[in-house]
């Protein structure tokens, strides 16, 4: 047994986690474990449960997507009587159960609950009283939250379902707004990698090219939206797990400010890095989903201190718009990605954005500090006796996480504090600053081992760290960040191109600046037809409108 314990220890050192020790500058910083920054003096007592949810009149932006059917497509059709939420639910059931690829998207679907929600929504539309812009909209939620009537396994074979039930706050807000939850989506086991390869629960393929992964760990949610099954999905992001699959699948994906979105009574395992957010096919649907997910939770001492997100807090058109680029970091991406992202930045420059060069210190060491932190948190959140029930790759990862000495974990938090203070300086010096990078430096992630990889799983730590080169910073420092699709690129395997994503990271609590940035990019994408529909896209219009007749 002692010899076996040596292996995780060697892996811990080989990963480079010990490289924080020589950084003398950390002596001047205290550990900063919680990256929550609340940009308002609002107190918990001044926020009520009954926060107004958005209707079409409240939205900043009008219907915009010309390649996917969006939430406004569905609500307009319901109001016109072309079809109903119930016929949508029936059509989805037929397509999901009749297609193996779509079945791999979902961990569990309770069709009785689906139809109960759909029928209730249908009656509201008949009465002319929809609850919100999300009423009757099919969505799915990642198997990382609690949902009454459903199991929670977090992509594993272990049952983590809460005793006594209960639904996570942010998902309950979606339900109260009238959303039809089409089950729980598959994810990477425990969310501990970025492919969404899951031999236990199933691996969804990339809708653009089946030889590539969707990205993870919110890959099931990304696949559901990219395939056209639904316009919106829920994701969780501890190290790019919303933004990476959004990039690989041609979607928009928002990671909100840390602590803003409550998941109580669910406990977050990667407490200091993880946050919930939406994936969608257009920025309007990101806005709808986000504003409801981020409703402050009076029972949560952190979420309750954030102001409710609303269109009234939108960025003034006259506010300065600045793109910050850390050139050496930006240049780490592959050439096709650099070309697409540089073209996108040129577009933003033409809209009046000023582009400036910025410096960010200790990026390599910071990524290692983030990885060390999320592994330690994940290891501590899982009892040792449950580790043998995990895949081989995660047995090793969590065993490595258990090797983290307390002193090194504190050094990682000192570096977190240093990075947060540096970002605060940049945001103060350059009001309106958005730090822009590619979302990932690599063109997709190929299923290189074919069916064998899908059956037995894979572990490629070098590729995992490469894919997370840009996304980790928002998780480690708590800043909000948004992926937007910016183009397509030819790939080496199979038929079909793979989408490319670009990411903007904003100051804490400036999700509104990100929404504006996404909207301005979306107009360009649609005009230039940069990102077409996926190969496996479902034409919902055909079966919904036919079913409604």
C-alpha cells in the first residue's frame, strides 16, 4: 500500500504544483480563498424573493438568431396558436427516444414531470397569462444540481441524491418562470475533465463532427442546444465547463460572477471555483436564462447581497468600450483560432472599441494554482471510500488531489489574491475593460482512440491543461466571462468543421457589459454567416408546427 501511495505523490510533483514555492512575491500577500466580489452595497434584507422575471418587453435585445429556433420563436408560436408546449414535449420525446445519439445527451428524463409542466404551460397560454419569457421553453439541466424527482450522480455511478429531496434555487427559479425541464444532461464524471467522455453514463458526440468531443464538463447541455433540441440549457463551470463546450459546439456560454447564482440547498464541491450559468444558441436567450438563474436567494448570505440582474442595469451606450489583450498569452493558440479571433477583434474595433495591450503576471503558475485548488476541493468533497467507484482516470486525479500539502494550498490562495488585485488595478485604470482571448487554444478535441476511448475513457492531462489555458483565470478570480462563436475551421478527422470560440472576461458584476459585447458580435456573425447549424441539427419547426395542426 505504501508503494501505491508513492505514485500519486510523484504525480503531484511532476505536475508542477510545487513551483509556487520559489515565488518570493507571495510573501507580500495574504491567502485569498473566496473570490467573491460584490459590486453593490445592497444588503440581504433589502432583497425579496419575488424578483420580477423578464418578459419580452423587459429584454435588452430583440429576437436575433437566423440559424436556431430561439425562446422567442417558441413563445410567439404559442401565442399565435401554431402549436403548444405539450406538442413540443411530445415531439421531443419521440426524437430523443428514437435516436441513440440524442439519448446519450441525457442522464435521466422523467417524462411524467415533463408533460405535467408542459400541460400547465399550455393552459397558461390558452388563458393569455404566460409567466415569463421562459414559459413553455424546453431546457435541460446538468446533472450537478438537485432536482425534485431526479437522481443526482454528477456523471458517476455513485448516487449523490439529497436525502429529503429539494431543487437547487437557480433551477427552481427556472421552474417558477414556466420552463419545461427536459431531464438532466450527461456530464463528465464529477466534472473533472474537459472532453465529456463518460463511459459510465454515455458520451454525446459533437453535433458538427462526430469524431470530436462536445467538450466538458457541460457537454450534454451543449449538445442538446447545438443539436436544436432546445434553445437553452443549464451548465456549471469550475474550470471552463460552460465556455469550453460552448466554444466546441458553436454556442454562447456565460460564466457569471462567482457567488452570484445560488444553488442552495445543493453544496458546491469546488466551492471557490465553481458557478452555474446558461448555454444558448443566441445572446437573447443567454440574457433570458441568466436573469432568472441569478435571482438573488434570500437564504444564501452571498447571493442575497447581489443586485437582481435586470435590463435597467444595462450598460450606457456612451460608456467607454475597451478590449485588453495580453499578447504573449493570446498568441498561444493555434493559427486558425488566432486568425478567427483577430478578425473578430477587428470587427469590434470598427464599432468603436479601443484595443490596448495589457500584462498579467504568473499566468502559468496561476493555472497550476487553479488546478491544485479545484483538485483539492474535489478530493475533500468525496469520501475516500467512494473513490474506488470512480473511473480509473478520476481515481488517479483525486488521489493526486489528496496529496496537496496545506502550505502549498495556501500559496495557491496567495497567488489568487495577487491576481485578483492585479485585475482590480487593470479594471480601475481602464473603465469598461474586457480582457479578450481565444476560449481555447486548440481546434476541438478529437476522439483519437475511436470507440475504445468511448468505452474505457481517456486521461490526457497535457491536453486538458492546454484546453484550459485561457478559461481558468475567470474561475480562479471570480470574474464573469462569456464565450461567443467566431468562426469554423477544417479538422483532421471525419466530415464537418468545428466551431471556434472567443472569450471576453469582465470586471466582477459586469455581466451587462458581456451581454452587450455578445450582442455586437452576434450581429456580425449572422451577417457574415460565420457559424452555420450543426450537421445533426433538429428542425423543430417541422415537427412542432405539424403537430399543432
